[in-house]
């Protein structure tokens, strides 16, 4: 039981961060790359990668692998609405 409460507290801390909320809102409907999120949310690359890792660790986002137009592998991120909906209750 303690672990669940600790996890909820950490989720609340994640959601209280403005940059995390901007990221989650940005990828709610359309998957985006970290570089796209850096530009759109006006955050440094290192910060974006750190935040994306934390969101991924808590299963608030998921990674989608794609191949871009130039043939390179690209990772896009999409918010996991089911987890977010549960966390907000």
C-alpha cells in the first residue's frame, strides 16, 4: 500500500511540472520526436530527454518507432491517455 501512495505522489509531482504538462499536451493527439518537442515547448534538449525518460518510466508516454523520409529510424512519443486518466482521478 505504501508503494502505491509513493507512486501517486511522484505522479502528482510530475504532473505539477509545467514542462511535463506542455509535453503531455503536445503529444496527446499527435506523436512527436524529442527535437519537435524541444522547439514546440521551448525546452533544452537535455531537459527534454530527461523529462521524456521520467514520463516513460512511469508509463505516461509510449515510444513509437518509425522510419522518416530520409530512411532513418526515428522515435516518436505519444501520451498514454489511460494512465494519465487514472492518475488524475
